[in-house]
C-alpha cells in the first residue's frame, strides 16, 4: 500500500535533487515477463529509488537483512516491496538460513512475471569501479527456472548506474540497460554442475555491466580522470529541462574519457597531470571554473535582469524551504559517518521533512484561505525549486563577470592551456590501442 503512495512523491523529490537523469535503453526490459534487474551499487539506496520511480512497472528489491531487525521497520520495508537478504556478518549462520524464505519469495514473484531489482555487488562503495559480483543474482535466476520450469525464461538485465558526483545533490545520473541474459541458456550446465553455471552467468553479467559503468581502474587516476571529465562536460553543455531523458550520449562520453585514461601510458598521464595542475591552479587563483573558459560556453544574455526580477520569488522560496533542508543537513552531519549514506539519507530525511512541512502549511493555508490553501502550498513548492535554480544561475553570473574582468591576455592563455590539454588527450585516444574489458 505504501509503495504507490510514496512513489510519486519520491519521483518529484528525485527530479528536484538532480540536474539530469538520463535513462537509456529501458525498452530492452521485457514486459510481462520474469525479470531481474542486476545493477551496481554506488550509493546506499538511491539507485533503487530512481528505477522504482521512473520505470513503467513496480519493482521488488533485495535489501540488507540488518535493516529488518525491528518489527516496525520489517513491516515498513516489506510494504515498500523490500525483502531481506542476510550476510554472515548480519548474525551468523542462523540468519543466513532466513535467506531461503527470501529466495522463495523471489521465485514466487518471478513466477508472477514481476520485476526484481538486485544490487549485484552486494555492498555499496563510493568509487567509480565495479566490485566483484555476488552470486545471488544467478542463484535466484537459475533457481526460479529450476523450481518453476513452466515460466520458460528468466531475463537478467544488466544495469549500469553512474553518478557524476554520487555524494552531492544537483549532480547527474546516467543509467543504461543492457540486453537481457537468458537464464534458460545456462540450465543444461546448471543441471549437470550448478556451481559452474552460477559462476558462468555471474561472469557474463559482470562483462555486460562493465560496458555501461564508468570505471577508473587505478585509484591514483581518479582526480586526473575527473578533471578531464569536467572539461568534456563543459564542452557538451546540457539544457536544464527536461530533467528526465532517454539519451546515452552523455554516458558514452564519460565512458570514452575513463576508458582512455585506463589504457594510456604512465608517461602520458604524467604529462597530462602537469598541464592539468597548472591549468586548474590558474582557475582557482582567479575564482573561475572550466565551463566559462570553454569555447562551447554560451554567455547567458540578460541573466542579470532575470535574477533581479526573480529576487523576490527566490527569497520566498529559499525562506520557505530552509527549515526542511536545514533539518536534513543537520541529521546527516550528526548521524552519518559513511559517505555512501550521506546523499541517500539527506534525500530521504528531506522528503519526510518536506512532507510534514507541507502538511503544516496546508493546515495553515486552508484555515486562513479555505481551499485556496492547497494551490498556495503547490506554489511554495515551486518557489522552493526555483530557489535552487536561482542559486545556480547566480553562480553562473558570478563566473561570467569574473571572467570578463580578467585581462584579455590571461583569458587567451587559459584558452590555449585548455586547448593544449584536450588536443593532447584527443591524440592519445587515437594512438592508444583499444582494449576489451
């Protein structure tokens, strides 16, 4: 019952929280069939929320068993289509045995042509890499087909979830769906050697996931890659709306940059490092960001006038949304120690706080204005969202004005430095041998 109620509210909150959500190839997910969505796990629980909100079907999730310890949370999570999966560290072998009941629930859901989402890595790590996959996805897919052969097929769809900055709001989410892996193709092997079949489907799933996940193989290359990604994003600016799009081009760009860094020689990386350090140090000293130096940047004509006219609306929206946003930040700062949970908890607390805040204002509005109190609250929500956009536009105006104040020789020097870096990197793309993942 809770699932259909919370879904639209969560969808609005997620759209406000991110600049862009790009979901590509969702049409590869079979309809009216037993489906397992196998995704990577960069945050504590945002990626399941995004898929639940924006796919055209209800989803069922496998979640860490320790979240179900208290009866209240057990009932709450099950109402949100979540099922517990226990690990050895969640209570030893006795709790592991409870997974049999969860597996049976999954088999039943697949028999009813439902869609299950599994975070295939089994743990969330804040990094742009793919951890070794757990074998639970394969066990459920093959087990469901073995127990209920009449269903004919279980479709395991590889999902790659990427965030430009997983620990920050107003970043971008890039999600891509692969072609389904057919569990039936592994059943002959499963009947003869179950463990070999489970390993085979897990290995094939990993290869498919790697095709749609931005992977920085060496931790030492993370900052180098991120700076190059920043520059490429500046050269490919996005329209603000719509927030939700079906487009893979952004992901392809990020994959291309990361894959190139992964295969270039250390000598070339060191050369890039030296130029990038010098370039970004100059930007920092001038209080600038790469986007305004890019030749693809289009100056926002009349932005100052727009901001002046919009200032009263910004103030109303910012003041109205301040209490719930401040509460969410306070809860995270006081209670969250793991970076993987920072943004998910902030988002979840923010949704709850805004819901309570809206109810309070509905009571105030309807008591003072009657039914006009309902559109009043809707307008306040819109003004709160406008305040977010206003801050971003104000930041853009600041950067533009700073760049204009820089003398022409320095501006041209920055452009030359930038072009030198990107030209060298483009040359490396064409000279380095491509590698298969």
